[in-house]
């Protein structure tokens, strides 16, 4: 078995993502249990990798990819698991396939490439019997006119993976599961050690975090969790149905990653203050602001997302004014005492939960989103009263969407200043506070407690 790069004798970390392809099932053939799920996974994987399509939308139960919505609940869960796993470990899977193939796949054989990735993900990283993954992959190849001639190759490659699984996993264990361009960017920003820790963190199991209305210690005891430095109650490991947990129906808590809970806490006291939550859905931060005593106006430009927010607030027994409007068209003569702008971003801090982000975004997307965020922040400033505060935040870990953006805006506004976050108020998260008092979390932080999403937050005062 040849497992080394031909020139260096070391694993080759250069990776090439899939391009395009689809599968067609001959209608005269009888259905085979589990086959439709694998075919759906291959199609959706192709859409993510080749066409840069967001995974969340395609896995929507009502409006998602037709191949997905046609499945039963069990098969939908399987497809989610396969895709999350395949995307999370994609560079390692592709390197293994590359080393096991005697020669590269033919140009344009993208459907075959995706089929192999889906099967290999099951065999290498999921608790699915090898014989089942191999059998269904071969059947899938036979039913696709483009791949039928490669059915024996599929069988040979996957059986070899089954026989040599441990050696293959060991071989790729040091390969970072990120695109080269993004890993290089992280190394430039954070240094190699921290960048590699971020890459490793996205492979860790995702936790369930809850923001509670009161008494986190009691709720942690009740639900079998623990309290984090943010006051979040973390349930890990968690298997079950969130809605069945005590306190859900009564509206005593809501699901919110611990990093996402930080920005709304940076205002301090909000009693009696008029606060705008821009980009408010799904409503976790709106709920925090209401809980802090504010009179909240929640603003969203998506009607469907606003309906989701309203439903969440109703369960929590919270009230807030809601507006459906383009954020750049908001006018308010009275002005707000405080504004939370959790801006749309590249979401590169959330790859633990959304591994498709790494394969659907690139540096041009990050720059484009930073430009949008800057426009939104500049407009939000016009809605703020003198003496008021804005908390600007997002779930990107690139300073282009954080520190560098703030520098540009402050340079044009001598009436604005950063209000430094005090590390003493955030025991256990001191490393997340920058020298000038911004919050900058990364997925590598709180590693001993299960990690957290990458987030940026900055408090700005208008003098």
C-alpha cells in the first residue's frame, strides 16, 4: 500500500474539492433499503462542494432538496450524519481516496467522486457496517449510467478501506480538516499552534448550550449539565429530544451557544432603556435583552425568520416589538439607547456545527460580507442616541469582519469610542479579550469544557 507523497514521503495536505455531478436511478429497478438515503447524500454533497450551496437550506424538512424531503425521518437523520461527517473530515477522506487509486479518476467523474466520499465517510467515521456501505455504494454505481463501468473499482477501493481502516486513519490523523486557503489565513492571524487547534476543535462533538432565565446552577443540576463562565448551562454529552427536557414548555430556557450569548451581556444594565436588536432572528439575543429589562424592538428583513422569532418569544413568554424591514432602510426619529448589531457574516466561527461553511465560502465572500457589515454598522450609528452604546458582533473568526472593520468606522467617527470589556468580569475567558477590550473567541478556547463557537464582539459608545 502506497501511503506517502511521491516526492516528500509525507502525507500531502494539498486538497482539491469536488466539482459537479448527479445520479439517476433507473425507475424499473426495485428500491433497496438505504439506497435512496445514500443517493440523496451524494447529490447534496455535490451541491455543497461543486455549487457552493448552503447545507442548512437543503436539509430543511419542508423546503429542502427534493431527494432529502422525499425520505422518511430515519433516513433524513442518516443523511444529515453522513453529510456532516463527510464535510467535517473531507480533506482526510479525499487524501485516502487519492492514495488508494492507482490513477486519478477521469476528468468529469464528479458523481463517482462524491459516491466514494459518502461511502468512505460511513466506513471511516460512522458506526455503519462496512458491508452495508460497500454494498449500497456498488449498487448506487451500477444504477448510474455514468458510474456503472466503475462499479468494480468502487467495490475494490471500499473493501480496501475496510481492511486497512486503522492504518489509513493513522496516516491522515495529522491532516488539518480545512481548505488550504483558510488554514493559511488562520496561521497568518493566530499563529500556527492556535490555527491548528482551531482546525482540531471542529472535529470535536458539538455541545448543547442553554441560556436560562435565572438560577443556572439549579438548572444545571436539574438537567445534568454544568455552568460555564458565561452563565450558560452546557449539556454534554446529550442524546435525546430538546423539547422533552424539563423547562422547555414552560419557557425557562432556550438553546444558544455560549459564545453567542456574550454580546447581549456586554451592555450592562438595560432597565428602562429602549434597545434595537438588528438581524434579530431566531431571537436568542432578543430574549436576553428583554430579560435584562429593556424595551426591545426586534428587526429582521425576512418575514419567515421574523415569524420564527415571534414563536420563540411566545414560548418564553417575552414581548418585543417586531419590524420586518431592510436594515439599511430603518429610520427612527426618537433614537435608541442601545443597539445590538449581530451582523450577517461568513460564519467561519461556527464550523463545528456547520462544516459546509468551509467549502461554500472563500476569501472573496469574506471581503464582500465585511463590506455589507460596515454599511450596516454605519447606518446603525445614525439610529443611536448620544450617550448610547452599540454592540457590534458576528460569528466570524477573521479580523476583516471584526477588528479591521471597527478600525475603519472609528477612523471616520471621532464621536465614537470603544468601551473596553473588563477581563475581571469574565473569569475563565480572559484569553478571549483583546488588548483594547474587544471579545474574540475561537473554537479552540474552553477546550477542556467542550469548546465554543468563534465570535467577535465590540462595545462602542457615542459621545
